[in-house]
């Protein structure tokens, strides 16, 4: 059967789009929706190349249901402020202004009367938009979802101590590679293992390792060794997600 709508984790949306573009999958959904993982720019482009339109990105949680979703007119992700109260806060639970990433998210659900959620804490780092949306919607814009704070790598600094490395440092290198999936794994000794799946074209692993090393050096990291490993599939969590970054937490 031909699906009218495709709903998938962002990583699975990319895998399916690669299969469609390679001619091994033959579906023509009218709309695609992604959620549960960070939607990278390259995944957005590959989905559009496969099915003619960008995916509609959604943000939410099992406990709270959807918190925000993209609007077709503007492609901004708007909060469902008639259903939830969203507070973006720092590590000390103080509110941060629009345009600034928070360390946590506090969500109060207005629709759940059986099991009320009041200031439910989510360890997601998001940023609210500062501009007014031209679509005319009254709801605030969720400008970007950087991921969970657990995805932040604490790595040895050239000046001593540790330096926090955001996922974007890796995203801007990894997202343009001719692959269908990737994952950065931090080991206990700060060694990094880079998993690659679905490599489409010939690429030199040592070149990738050198590029990542230079990117980390520019962030002030005393760079540990980096190993590139090709795998059939990227390992998933028990919930079926394939996180881009797996930080070491003792």
C-alpha cells in the first residue's frame, strides 16, 4: 500500500529518503513529518529531494504530547501556547530571554486533567525566536532545538579543565557527508568513535578525522584520538532513537 503520510524519527526519515533516491524504495507520501530527534539541514534537504517537499518538523514528548510544530506558510515551528505553558530556563531555573538557549524546559500541560503536569522538567536545550512571524500566528516561535543537555560533550581543554562542546560543532562537519547516518561516541578516556552508516561515495576516513580534529582545536579542545568506524546501522536506544551524540557520563 502507498502511504499518504510518512511519520518518522528524523534519522529514519533520512534513511528512507536515501533508499527512495537510490531507487530501492518506491513510495510517494503527500506529506512527511519528523520528530523525536534533531532534524539537521541535510536531512531536510534529502527528504525534499526524495518526495518534493521539506518534512514538517514536530517537537514534543510522550508525557506532554506535541509542544510545537512547523506551519506550512512560514516553516517556523510555533509553540502550542493554547495547550501548554513553556518556560525556557537556565541551569538554576531562571528564565532566559528569546534568542538565548536554555539548559532546561519546564512544561505545564493545560489539557491533561487526569494526570496534571505542572512545570514538568525536560533536559532539552531550545531557543525561542525574537522576531514576529509573518504568518500572523499569535504563538511564539521555537527557533531551534539544540538537543538534550546530555548531548553536550565535556572535553579536555588546552588551557586545563574541561570545555563544553555543543553538537553543532560536529553537525556542521558530519551533516554534509555522503552518508545516511552518523553518531559521535565519547569514551571514558575522552577518545571519540565516529560511527558511519550508508556511505554513498568513496571518502577517506583519515580526512574526516583530521577535519573533526581541526574543528575541535578551534573550540579550544586538547584533542584526543578520533577513530572512524563504518557500521551497517547506527545503534538505537531502547526507545528506538538514534542520537547523533553520545556523551560519556560516569
